[in-house]
C-alpha cells in the first residue's frame, strides 16, 4: 500500500502505518465501556491513533466526536469547542443550542471578571462555578439523549493538557483547572457504559496532573501506552516510503538500517524527517552513488542545520507549557548537561551539578527535585536511564539540543 511522507500532522487511511495491534487494544477498551488515557511521549502518533479509533467507531454506527482543545484558553472556549465538535459530528439535538447559551453566559462572566483590574480576580469556583455546573448538567443531558438515539458515543479529546496549562496561568488557575478536571471526571462517571472517552495530548495528562497534585481527577482512566516502532517495522516503513515517494527513492535494507542508526529512537516522526532530508538532499551535497550511507550522514547534518531547528523547537517550548518557571529551568539545566556527551551523565553527577548551581539549597530537597524532574523528562521522552546513566532517547534531539543550547 502506498504511503505518504507526512511529518508532524496526524495521519489516516493508508498513511496510518503498523498500529493495528494498538488500535485493536483501544477498540476492545472502548467496546468494554472503558475510558482511556493514551500515554506516550510526543511525536509517537497518539493523535493518529485516536483519529483511527474515531473513524472505526463511526463505521460501526457510533456517534464519533473529535475534540481538539489546543486552541482553547478558557472554560467558555472549551465549551464552545465541544459544541463545534458535536455539530461537526452531525449532532442536531436542540440541547446544543441550550449549551451554547450556557457557554455565552460563562464567557460574559469571565469577560466581566477580567475587566475589573486593580486587584480584581476571577472567583470562578464561587461565583462562576454555577454557570459551569449548569453547562455540565446540560451536556450530560445531551450525552444521555445522544446515547439513547445512537448505538454508542465515542469522544476523543486531544491536547487537553495544553488547554489546562493555559488556564493554569490565569487568575485562580489552580482552582479552575481542578474544576474542569473534576467536571470531566463526573461526566465520564455519569455516562459510563454508554459514552467512552479517549484523552491524549502532546503533553502527557498523567505528567500534568502528577506535577499539580491532581492525580485523583484521572484515576478512572485506563492507561494505554504507545511506543516507538520496532527496528524491523522501522526498516520496512522507510523502504515503503522510498517506494511510495513521488520521485521514488528505493532504499536497500542496509541503507534503511543506516538511517535508523542515525535516528536512534524510531518514532515515525523522526523516521519521516530523516527520509525527507535524504530525499531532498541538495544535488551538490549528494555522493556519486546517491543514495548511499554517506548521503545519510549528509542528510542528518542538514536536519541539524539552523533552518531546520523548527522541527525540534516544540521540545523546548513544551517545557514551559507543563512546568512552572523554576522547574522548567531545572529541566533545561539537566538537558544541557546530558546533551554534552553521547555517553550521557550519571545521576550522581547531575546531583553534584545541581548542588554546585545552588550551594545554599537543602541537599535532600535538591535530590527530591532531581528525581522528580528526571522522572518527568523520562516519561515525556527526552531522557532514558541506562542503569545509573541518563542519556537522550533520540540522537536527533540530543544533537539538536547540543547545537542549539550547549
């Protein structure tokens, strides 16, 4: 089957490559009435897997609702996104109009609270929470009616943590995030068995709630991890790209393995970047025997040139999206230390470096913070531990970090 080299965006149809087993696991979970949290580092393919599950549910006669929350920044805009997504899914219930009125009322309240200035703060948990709770009751009635008319309902929410991170930085952010997460948890409980939910994002929701002490708001979700391609699947994927590309770039198995050795961590995104760099390698940079292993090296260098930094910049900006200023600075310090050598750095050495950076700090507090931040960086795909040594998972990301920041 022909596949396209699409980098960065969710894929579907024939471009959805070798995730059949993971899709089957996800199908079984939602058919059984479970709600699922997809856990994986960014760029692994979570969004594509959710789209595939939503498409399957639609083909089975379910109402399939796709919600992308990354542009939401208030509770009202999140409600508006839910309404827009329901309409896009073909939902025509009059309760949508009632829900839209609740969203407008909440939007007016938030706008009024923001206009005060001079120390005026939003008191959503007290004053505005009733609008939010009432909207929740309307949305539950909508889901009840929808699930009585349809076989089942599947709702996929992508980039929920990005929305929550934006909300967190606003007045009363902690309370408002807690309210949203508990509202969603209550909805999941009230619609159990009739409505299934899949939640994911480029920042892990599990990481987000752990960092902010809100683990209890998602403990009803069944965790489904999503990993990188295996070595054999990666080689087959690269060779399939070569056969399917517009100009055709036939790759031998040895050449595909050479590309894989360069990438290090076989995420579909990095494999596609590597293939694109090789296929678009300037004529003057190509060897006489193009494509060859020397060309793979030249393509790798092209990927790490400044004009390609945008491919990796989100790994930097996402630290600010999910961590506070102090913890983000600690994470960047550790990443800068680890990227300096391909062999990595021992955890003990990192602890020494942190203590040297803050000599007046309590050593036990520094050690706790080190373990917490390392855990976050491991879970989100920056680092991995080889016994007591911390190394970058991705060679591309390691070398980008070294050239960009170290």
